[in-house]
């Protein structure tokens, strides 16, 4: 649910040795302050859906607690801040948001975070979400959201290409495997609307990568990205489609945002948090809609956690606040605000969720739609393994795809560099 779900190769990577230097000097945070006035700082990135009104409601129920939210622009910025200040031993917020893709690196240091397990949050999440927040015997992260994938599309561009444009018909059209997605893309391109079928090879590759259990790494953390034939096959197949169907607009760039507003591409992979990005980058466009479909059935992109560093002075208050903030009602509120789909199982039974619609996306029934997409992901039975190198490996591969799209290298030469870049991570 953040503006950058990938971690670039150049992001700060705190070493085990550096963190170890401060580990012995950290103790559990402060105890409950009773009636003492306490200000808790909450560090998030992009848009977690935590509005001033939502945070004020907690203050109203707990008059001695004031929440101050600090928002980083991207996941990369938040990651750099977290590891830099963990290494320094001070400076972190009372609550820190962590992206699921770099949570594995954080889990190496359970001694630096408060155990958030409680009777109230036991059994709240699907097993894979709980596992993602668990380090050793401690539950150091409570899940905020998950990212079940759909396809967002421009109905006006579909009409211009002579394709069905209403959500039910588009969902039927796009149901199938990746070959079907590219086949429909070829039909779209043949209509010569002036727009591309999808935004970029890197964005599309993300969807494929999250449909394998051990795409980049084995369960023991061994890197297999350079030897796993599925990785090379996905790299090649995405580039083959990209040659005629991609707008070659790298995600999170100004050109990508401009292309979104300017109708430069007709479809994009769309976890629920992407709705906020699309609306923010193309606020005047009235033709965005969402198809209840995804290649190969289902996938998941994204999902974050909230953690309480032990270097904070108000761990007890922070723990109680995090437990409240990740409860079903507050997750549903965040979904309605920013599109961050709840990770709480109980939320899926709430009419407040299932009845949700989104006016910007032509009143799409986003509650039932993304509940269906979450079920489709669960039905695949595939939970991607993401180890400590996952983000850096993904960055290396996506950089390779971008080099080809920008005409800097051939596909073969770029893959050779990808292999070299990944091996250098060891």
C-alpha cells in the first residue's frame, strides 16, 4: 500500500555486524505511564489510510495519548531511515511501519523490537501473515494490509479498441493465464488507439514473480534466482510482450504518473492500495475501472506491518495503540480511505467492508471485488517465500527489464548483467 513496493538495489542495507553492536545495549521500552501525558510518534510511508480523524478518535478514547504521524514518501525512504536509526541505537519513532518485502531483513533482529503478541490479536490473521511478523518466538509485527491483485483498466481505451468495456465483460475477457492477457493485449494493440496495453515490463514482472513459492530463494535463504528457469522464462516472456504492448514507463517515475493521467496505457496490475495511487496521479480521469480477474487466477502484491522498537520510551502505550490500529474496524477505515485491504480475517465478514464501493472507479464494488481477489489468492495455495535478499534481487531484475525497455541493452546482455548483479549480493 505504499508508493514503492519494490526495494532498489541501492537501498541502505544494515549489516548484521552493525546491528549486533547495538543489540546488547537495547532493553525493552518504557512501561505504562498511567495518567501521564504521552505523545506517540507513528512512522508510515505514502498513505496507510491513517487520517487525522482516525488518530483523533484514539486520542478521544485515551485523552492522555496524542498520536503524531510522520509520513515518508516511499518504502525505500522508510527502509533507509529504519536501518540507519536501528544501527545508531536511537531516533526511531515509537511505532514503525515496515513493508512486507523487507520485513525478512527486520526479522533478523527480534531483540530490537517489542513482542506484540496478546490474547486480543491471537488468531486475527491468516497463518502466512502471522508468520511474516514473527521472529523467533516473538511476534514483532502486526499486519496492516494485504494486496490481492486485480486488473485496473481504462474503459475509454477499451471502447476505442473495440473491446468490451463494462467490468463483468472485461473480467471474463481477462480470465485466464498470462498468455491470454498478452493475447488480449495484441488485440488491443492491433486497434492502434495510440495507447499501450500495459505500463512497463517491471510492473508486469512483479505479478508473475509473486505466483511462485521459491522464485528467487529457497526456504533456507539460498539464492536460486540466477539458476531457476522460471525466473529467466518470466524475464523473457515479459520482454517479448513489452516489445509491442508496453508503454515503457517505469513505475514510480514522473513519466509513469503522467502516463497514467494521459491515457498512455490501458491496463495495469492493481492491488487495492494501487487505487489510491491511480486516483492521486490521475484525479481528473473518469474512465478508470477494475476487473475482477488476474492472470493465473490470483496473486498478492504488498502488505505491511507495524512494529514497536525497543529503543522507544513508551513501549506499553505503543503496543496498545498498534493493537487498536490493526483491529478490524480501523483496517476497514483505512481501506475506505486509501484502499489498503484488511489483513484481519474478521474484517472480511463485515458489511462495512463487503458493501464498500469506490466512486472514482465508476462505483466499483471494491469490497466484494477484493474479497474475491483475496480468496483467489488463497485458492492458489502459493505463499511466496521472501528472504532477506528478496527486495534486492527483485530490484536487480526490474532494473534489467528497464534497461531493455529504455534501449540501453539487449535482452541477452541485460540478463547477463542481472546475473552478475544478483551474484554480487552474496
